[in-house]
C-alpha cells in the first residue's frame, strides 16, 4: 500500500512540475528558432529592442538609433507583438490643456482659489 502511494506521489510530482517545465522549455526553443531580423523582442533583463542581426547564438539588438547591444540569443524571453492600432492622440498630455498652466512664465504656477 505504501509503495502505491509513493508511485502516486511521484506521478503527481512529474505531472505538476516536470511536464509544465518541459512545455515551457519547448516553447522558448521555438521562439528562439523563429527570431528574425527586425523582430522587436524583450530580453530577460527587461531591455526592449529590434533585432539587427542574428549570428548563431548571438544577437545584435538595436535599442536606439545607431546603438546596438550584443546579447545571447537565449536571453530573449518574448517577442513584442506588432501593434496595428493607430496611436490615439487623446491620451497625450499637453501642458496648455491645464487650467493652471501659464505659458508666459513657465516657471510659475498660476494660483487658483480652492472652491471647497
């Protein structure tokens, strides 16, 4: 009876810990195989950039115009999906929209009475 319980516990350990880790590893390997120049990716350290060149296990990641980092291919954690949605200008904050903004003197805040 104790042997059966031991095998059930080992089976549960395998099913809940090892199988999901293997799936995650296979998905990461598939991601690494699919990387191409121009893909926007995120590294394990949180750096966003576009792939400029792939050289085996090394990737040149463009993080700013004319600024490239040499990183290990395995440090890429995800691709950033392409955003087809147009940028919405309603979310932009403009200082001139603020009623307390005084464009004649940028250093001072116009005092307003508190209407409590």
